[in-house]
C-alpha cells in the first residue's frame, strides 16, 4: 500500500509516525510546500529574538525520515490531483529510488505523477490577513512559518523598529508580544473582543491575565477594531474605528486561521469552512482522508494541536484497517506556559452556569495572578481553568468523572468557613 500525505505539520507527521509504527511494509510519501522538514511553530517567537536556532526548531531531521523509510519531498507543493486515477501531480518531478537487482545501490527514476492507494490532506491553515486600506505597505506581517519569522526579524533589525502593534490577543499573539519585549520594543496587543482569549477564558480570568501581562510590560487594548494603517511606503501607525491612533513601525496580524482548502476544492472534495470529513476522517472521496487545521467536522473547525493529533490517529488507524471508535470531536485539553505563567484549560471552557445543575467552584489569588475555576455539572467535573497553578493532575484525572465537592475544595485549598 502506498500512502501519500500532503503537509508535514503536526497532523501529517502524526499520521506518518502512527502508520510507520504499525506497518513497516507500506510506502509513505510526504509532500510539503515548505523548504523545511517538521518543525515547531510554538517556538517561532524564540527564533525571532535569537533564543532558539533553526536547527533547534527542526523536530525531525532528514536522517529521521531516512531511518523510518519515509520519503519526504520539501519545497514541492501538489498542483493537481486526479481522484479517479488516484494520481497526484507535484509541481516538480520527483526522484524515487528503485532497487537495483545487480547492485547494493538504488537507481533513481524521475516521475511527473505519483499513484496512491490512500491520500491524506494535512494542508493546515493560512493566517487571517486584512489590508486595512493599505495592502502594499512595508512593515505589516503575520507569523505562521519560518519564512515569516525570518522576514520579521530582518525588518526589525534593518528599520530601527521601536513600537510594534499586534492585532489579535490569542495565544500566539500574546506569546509573540511577550518575547518581543526582550528586544527592548514597546508592544501593544489589540484584541477585537472585550477581553483576551475569549475562546478559552471567562472574562474574570482574562482580566487577571491582562493585569499580569501589563505587569510584565505589555500594553493591552481590548474592544477596539482596526480600521486603517497609517503611512505611505512604511507603517507609521494604525487607526481604530473609535478614532484612536497608535504610532508604530510594525504591525503583526495574529487574528486566527483559515483552513487551507484550495487544493481540496480544486480536487472536487466537499468543502465548506474546511474540508468536510466523517467520523473516520474520510472526505467525500473514501480513499482520501484529511486531518488537522484544514478539516471541518460536525460543522466546526478546530485549530488546536490536541485536535490535530487526535484526528491524525483516527485517520491513520482507519487507513490501517483497524477497528476504532469514531471521532466525536476533541475535548479542549490544553496545558501551556503563556508569557511565563502556566495556563491549563480543559473540558467545557470558558465555564458558565447558564443552565440548571451547573456550579462553579473557584479559588482566586489576584496578588499572585492565580485563578482556579472548576465547572461541575450534576456532580461531574466538566471543565476547568487553572492559571498560575502549580499542578493540574487532579483535574485532568477526573475530567468527565463524578467528584466529591468537599475533596475538590480541599484540592483548591478552599475553606468551608
């Protein structure tokens, strides 16, 4: 069996690793439009400020692919797919090793198209971008890949940048802003919503996080919508719909993602917000799968690493013909350090008590930027937000299970007095 994977991000890499772990015989080809093998996007801000080298970003080097008998083709996007003939057409012809029966060495044949038995779309997503009335101005960027990081770093170094505005108060926007402070830059994070991380946090926790970030030196502006970029050739500032103006020499747009569905649409697959998949990650063509940021399942897209990894496991196992439980969506379960403070979000977040039978148990220490909010529904622990907490082990272990409220209070150090 030959499995071809389009994309070498977390979803594509996870599919390849799972299949190779279970199956040593099948051929695995990976195509990526990037010039690099699988790397960590999380550490791109550290790469920009010089705290992490390029080789430390790369998580799987060329030797790893060779050792695992996986053919990787970098800097070679797929131009066309023929699902009836099960052929893909990369932009550049590729060399495939063929065993030479008269020698210990391989010979290479060049191919314009490649056949597949199973095909996996792991094309990821593109950053959401807006021109703000000035599409060709210099100094406006998004951070999504290594090339973006190189351009941002070069622009900062060559143009005496002092003030940076980041549009988008999500995880990457905050983390990027926090690390750019180390370059002695003035950083303003602007969030369209009324508070930061509105997908993960309730307003109270978000306000405490904002207080922490401001203490660290970031400027935070919420509830403002950018209207126009000021400047002719280079960015000089940004104006908001309210009339407020912030002077800056660089604007970084970190306003979320859009699933990359261009090739899927061109191939004739069913696409709405993302590539539509069933509970086994199959697209409208049964031998074509999709996983990660590019997919749509149950009318929603996911865009988080845990979902990409879970979807990849489902796709790989189904390709291998295993009996598996169908995908039902990914329970939000994220643990990370954001701007130096620990943050865990799991289950139903942000927690709310909009229906009967729900109860929030919380412990807050604003002076130390600690906030613990636990959602209990019919005696089950269904959600938790833990900011500045040293451990989330108890909550991960008991997520979705019945918990004793008194034990929960003890774990949170809450007195009954």
